């Protein structure tokens, strides 16, 4: 996924979708960071709730921080944090790379 650098500002979650890659990108201290936009419990698509600064799962109400850490969940066992995605900024574009296949 690639998007113009000027679209992503400090602290604001910017959703993206490219083929099978769904996620959120933001800047922290001027540097781009990205996390998966898919819940680690049942694979539901997350939404960002600006008022609480959380990524929320509409399927079972789990919530994650913008860095992907689990904040709350109703599951009887712990959920995995959201995968962090490789991101770089080149020539005015922010590029987010899809994770490789598990080995």
C-alpha cells in the first residue's frame, strides 16, 4: 500500500486497504507507523474510535491501542496484539508492506 505523505498527520489514524492488506497508518513524532486492521480473535475488521483513541472490534468489542496492544476483550483467553506492519517513507509516499508468509 502506498499513500501520499501529506495525508497522514501526527497522531491521526488513517485507515487503508490494498488487496488483502487492511490496516491503519499514523505518524508518531513525524515517523510513520502501521498496524493490522484485523482483529486477532475472529478476523473482524477493526474501526478507529477517535474519542477514545482505540481500535475497536465490532464483532466482540475487543479494543486495541493505536500501537496494537490489547486494551480490553471479553474472550476467556488472552488475545494476541495486532501485528505491526513494516512501513517506510520514500519520495513523498508512505509505503506499507504486507507481512510475508509464515515459515
